[in-house]
C-alpha cells in the first residue's frame, strides 16, 4: 500500500445531460434518419450505453449536402467576411463557456482521461475557432492572392481519437474561408459533435452551414463520394485514406488527408534526460497512444541506452491507469473492443518476433477496454512492431550510433507524419530537422499543437496541412 | 561517501568538468512537468494524510532583525502545539532561528523531539570570510542547534569557482560534525546547504549546485533563504528532487530536500508532497528527508485540517498568529 | 454631458471625465479642466486638461506595462482585445449617444460609426496571432544556416488621435499598436474627447492590464510636443495633429529616431488636408509601423 495514496477524485458527471437518443443535424435542426436506423454509443471504460444515435443513410447524405449547398449559395458566401468571422467568435466563446461539460462528455464517450480533455483537447478546440475566426476577413493577407474564394461544400470525416478537436480542425478553417460543411464524426465518438451542433444553434449560425451526420463507414463513404461536394477532408487510417484518394481521383474534388504514422522519437546522448523521458512518455502514452503522430518508435543513442531505459521504466511506474473521469488518471481506456483486439494482436506479434516486452505493474479494471503501457526492447527495423502503426500505448525501442544513422532509421518508413529530436545542441536540432522526412518535427518537446502551427504529413501519412496560414489553402480555390 | 571524480583541493577543473557534464535541464519541459503534477487532485483521505504530513515537515521559521526572546518563545510554543483547539494536530519538525537565539529555542523545545535549526555562515548573504562563517557555524552548534542551515557563496558559484564553494561546505560540515556539545537525538548535528536558487536563476545551475553540495557532504539541500524573490518554486524543487534521487542511485547516500520561502497555502504544500511522491519517491515522504521552511503556512494547513474535520470553512480568529 | 435620458422630474447623475493612466482614473496633476461642447456649442462636460507631467506619468506607466504585455502570448492578447469588443457591444447605446452628441451625427450615422468601431476592434483582435505569420519569414540564405525573421513590438507608442472621428478614428489608431504587443499613450481628440474617455472605462473593466493603454485629454498643442520629444517613447502617430504642428513634432521625434506615422495624405500637400476615411479597411500600415524585425542565424550541423 503506497504511503501517499491518492483518494478517488472524480469529476462529476452531473454537468452533462445526456439525451436518450440523438438525431442527425441537418439544416439547423435535429432530425431522425430517413430509414429510422440507429446505433448505440458506449463508454469504453465501463461498457455502459450512453445514448442512441441516428445512422445516416444515403438519402440523409443527399439531404445534408443539399442543405449545405443552399446555405453556401444563399447565405454563407453572400455574408460579408467579417460577419462570418463573428459567428466563429461566438462559437469559440460558447465552447469556452461550456468547456467543462464538453470535457466530461468527451472523456465519457472516448475513454481519455478528464485531465487531458479538460487541459488539452477542449482549450485547443476553443483556440482553433478563435484563430480561424480572425482569418475570415483577412484572407487577402494570407498569401493566396488579393481575393481568394472558397470551394463550396466540404465533406469531412473525422476519427475517434480527438473527436471534438478533429471537428474543430475541420470546421473552423472551412467556415472561415467561406465554405459550408457536412461532417461525419466517428461511430464510437459522436456525442461531442452532436453537442457542437447545439452550440451552432446557440450561436444562431444560419441553418445548413454546418451539418452533422452520425454513422459508420458506409455513411462516410457515401459522403466523400457524393457528387455534390467540392472538397473532401479526411483524418483516419492510411488504408481508408488511400481508398478515398482512389475514389476521388476521377473527380474534380479537392482532397486533403491526414493519416497514420510511426514516428521516431530520437534521444541523443546529450539530451536533457529527465525532460526527454517525459517527452517519451508523453509521446506514446498521451491519449493512450491513440495519436497519429505518436512517438511510437524510441530511437535512443546506444551510448545512453541503459540510463534512458532505466529512467523510463522508473517513470512509467508512476503512471496512473483507471477511471477516465478521475482527475488523477493518466492513462484511460482503449476506445473500443475492436481497437483493443488490434493492439493485443500486434503485441503478441512483437513477442513472437523476439522483442522483450515490459509493462509497469498495473491493475486493469474488470469492465471496459484496457491495455497497460507497454515497452518492447530489442526491436529492430525489420520487426513488424517497428513498421506497423499499433495505435495504442505500445512503445518500440531501437538504438542508433550516429546522427546520420538516426535520420536513416527515422526516415525508413512509408509514413512521415512527425518526429522528435532530443539534444542540447542547437545545430544538431536544425541539422536533424532539415533531414527528417516528416511534416512536424518536435525538438525537445512532443505532441504540441497550436491552431497557428501547420500540421500534416509526408508520404503515406497524407497530404495537406491543417492550421496556420498553410492550412487555409485546403479550403480555398487556389 | 564515494565520489565519481577526484575532487580534492587542486582538482578544481575536474569538478567543473563533472558539473558541466551533468545533463542539462530543459526549462520549458521542467516547468510543464511541475505544472502537470500541480494539477493532481488530492481529496478526502489523501488530503487528510497530506495535511498532517506537511505540518510534521515544517521548519517553523522566524528570521527577522527584530526577533526577540519573546518572539522565539512564542514560536516554540506554537511549534509544540500548533492548534490551540485540537491537540491531535501533529508537532512541526523544527524551529528555525538566528544563532544568537538558538540557545533559547533549544531550551524551549528540549525533550519534545522538535529539532532546533539555526542559520549560519553569515546568513543570508554569505558575504564574509571563511573564518567568520566557520565561527558562526560553531557558535550555532554550541548554542544547542542540532541542525545548521548554511548558505553557499553564490558569487563564487556564478564566477565558476566551484572548488571554493565545495571547500566551504566541506569545512562547515566538519565543524558541524565534530561539535562536542551536540545534544540532539540523532548521531550528530545535520547540515542543510542553502543554494539560494533565486540567485542561481537557471535550472542548470540548480542541478549543478545540488550535486556540488551533495558531493561536499550536505545532509539536506535547501532552496532559499526566504530573503530573495523568487524563493522556492515547484520547478526548482523538481530539479533538486531529481538530483537527490540520482545521487542516491549512484552514490548510495540519501540526501534530504527543503523548499523554503513563498510556500503560503495548504494547496502549495500538498503540491510539494505530490512532487516528492512522483519524483524522488515515497522514501522522501518523511520529515527526516523532506522539510518545508515556512511561517504563515502552518495556519493555513491547520485551517484546512479543521475544515476537513468539521465540514465548515474556518477563519483566522481561531488560530494563533504565533 | 447634457443630461442623459432620465425620467421627467429626476436629475441625472452626471459623469466626471478623468484621465486614464496605469489602469487608474486620476485627475490632471495640474488640477485643470476644460469645457467640452457638443457640435452646436452646448456644454457637455468638463474634461481633464492634461499637463506635461501627466504625459510623463503616462509614458512611465506604458513603459512599465510593456514587458508583460509584449511577453503575453499572441493568443492571450487576441482574447483580451476581443473581450474589449464584447464590452463595447454591451454599451453600444451609450456610445451611440455620446458620439452623436460629440460629432452631431444623425441616428443612422451614429449607429454605423459605433458598429464600425466595434467591428474594427474585432478585426484587429484577430490579427494578434497572425501578423507574425504574414510578416515573419524563414530566409533561404546561401549557407548551412537556419535563418528566420520575427516581428517584435517596438515599445511605447504615442498616438495623437484624430480630431473629428472621436471613436472610430480613436480605435483605428490605438488598436493596431496594442495588438502587436506595444503599449500606448494616446492623446484624445481635443474637441471631442468624451467617447475616448468612455472607452477607457471599457478598458478598465476588461482584461487589459493597467498601463497598456493610457489616455490623456487636453490641448494637442500643449501636450503633443512633450510626447514627440520624449526620449522613452519609441514611435508616434501624428494623425490628430494639425499640419503646422505635425512638422514640428516630426522634427522633435527625430531626436531618438522615433518611428513616425503621418496621416494618409501628405501633410505638406494641401492647406485643407483631406481627412482620413476611417470606414475604409485599414490595411497593415499601422501595425507594421510599430513592429521591428529581428533576424536570427543558427548553423545547422551535427
């Protein structure tokens, strides 16, 4: 029994008022799906049913796209840009006002710790809307010419790992640039998107500017292949991203994709060790490793291998796994049974391939989907667990001798989303950054996001950028 | 105690190389870690435990030019019975006074187990000759202090004369250790070394000064005199806790940590305990290895303690000023 | 101010108009005031008549506030300025009444001007976290170096606010300085200072730190030269100064090479200088005027 046992510190669920069932959000109103089909969304920590959610059929997709098109032509593209901006400012403010409610709801539906949804996700959501609100009437300064025009209607499909944040990354720039949207949240995490729809109503956003269609893979496919949309934005697996690229290839639709990754987190011998260990932990165990840009490959310089690993193992023993709504929880639930199965499968592969597996002692709750933070050492580039995205709290540890070797190993992957570099030497940071084939390079930090900072991948991690001046391009006819 | 390099007199450059070869501290990362740990939510039974532990770790301090015997008597009385209405409140760890009042404090707390810490070596500035500093330390011990809180020469440290700083600490340690009049409960008097982190400024300097003090024989490393702002902060204490943790791992000797100055609320104090718990570990969650130098903090801890026990928010009228 | 709307038989409680320095509302240290009239010459209020010492104190307050304001994140500055707009909107009716009284505008014009002022403030608030992306650059130098240019605020900016446009013009010359991280000492319109003073009440109740914006009221010819010659002022906007005075101010400003902003039309060109049209989109000019560019080099190597 530890000397200093932290008592349960639960965040109250009372702030959230869950409805028994939710409809689709089309043309400013909630409406049942055309064929009445629905599905349930559960809490991955307890497996309790949270609510029933409508499943959008192709007919609903038609309706939503039509509503978005009408709103685009009659309202949104006619409105002076500064008024568009003020709608986004309103939405940003309401998100701030309802931030605790949104954080609790996100943790309930997704399984991530309340500390993360409260301190990282929701503040970033508000920040994205604030940042892009300001661009609406300043597009002539964005570097795309004197009067850049929007594309029209955007179809957007987002994943379950950062539900409301991914929604913000998609909707804020789209609206700021003058487009209207139809967005499909992931089937396991629809609730914050539906609450966002309510927020649009509270902001008096003109009907049809934002439409939310809940559903699964079929709904997503129907949306991105719909002939009535001008722009497709997708964040999710590389496999589905390629399918979308194929589907859109013969069309005139503009496409941006933000896909998977297998990022290298590179620790040099002169790294600030304690902060580097924090960066390793943050890189792969933040959000249970459900992060496309996770530092899932630790590349540690051989000369400091023992020291770094010892520090890492000691640090992992202080990670607290458990109830996502407990304010002291560091590691929450795996989002779904399906994802848990994938993580287990690949971990078994790792052992079979000969890597050594280690986890800190960890009590897993009986109900729900849980996986302990896991470290594989003795991993080489040839191992599957060094190449395939696991999308869970599993770290593969490899070594290197020289900077050139680190670069070679880091780049030796079809992915290219992010990378981390830990060293005290400025010139080395810049040398590495210049050579790493990744869209985001974090030096002496990791998993840092900001609406003004462009995010996106090289190679099979996708194309296009989200955030910053560069992110506007995706939603402009340039 | 073993040292990794030959750091006896004349080997100053090896000491410099060792200290400059320690891993750097990334300030942003360290501050972020400290802030994350400060967001831990400590409630109910955990809070109860933490409040009592924090009280038992306090070095109740009065270090003012205007201190009088009356003031010292009052602080000793409070140290023995912090809460006039509740005898179950724990005693504090020590009282901390200037050396010329140490004999009085020693008499007041004799037999209670409360330590008498005296500042020494021309506290707070440390700006005088080594002879005077050693005489100051001897004076404190002879007066009955069983702990000496010395200050390092920050000027020498910032000028890169690490050997001088080392030698001074070692010399004071010898004086403190070899006092014949020591009468406390431990085997010998203990030495706390004040780094004055507010003047060292960078976390790299805090790390180096921590190691230097431990190599020279400190029993405790302490953040501040409390006379300079900023005094103790969470990031500084984080770096010091990492240092004592690593020092024990490489040298086999446990050194204590004392943040002092600027810790005013129970919330602050509990944050420090969380920091200890998740950095150096629970071996340091004990008044023998972690102290908090404070004065007004005690009343806030008592108020929170009372609130937990009675369910009502309390007010300053119910606690003594000293 | 002529009596605010109130019930018949009830006396209105009139407002006292003071200076705004360091987040507080002092009277002039000189103890003086001057009569402010409406567009018809009727009495509106006694406004504080600022002295050179008030100007001096305002510069000290602005300098003190600069370190904190310029170190705040751009996001934070944007949030603070947006909050100001929220509070302005809340007092829309009050400002419409004050501007109409000061400038003699009709109802529709008054509304348009106040709405434009609020929207102008929102426009500038949105620049806080974008100007660095538009003005900064990474420069492809011919060598193994990483080279980037960053815009940084210049420091304390003195602003002689437009004479005629008492709110919209005032906002248009003050907002660009603060959104970029500078702190401001503004001299309000001599003839129509009251809307600017009411704006300071909005600033004091929003999250703007004390000293970031300081507002003086008084005689342009008396106060402006002290600001123009002040060696701890880094930039000056001469918009509200009459042509003849503006030349002298620019000469005085040269003593410490202040960055000088002159009104759009060349002052020397005509006797009756065309007034700047404050309803037009402002462009980047006033923000860029108060931004220094810092270029940093660092080698890249293992």
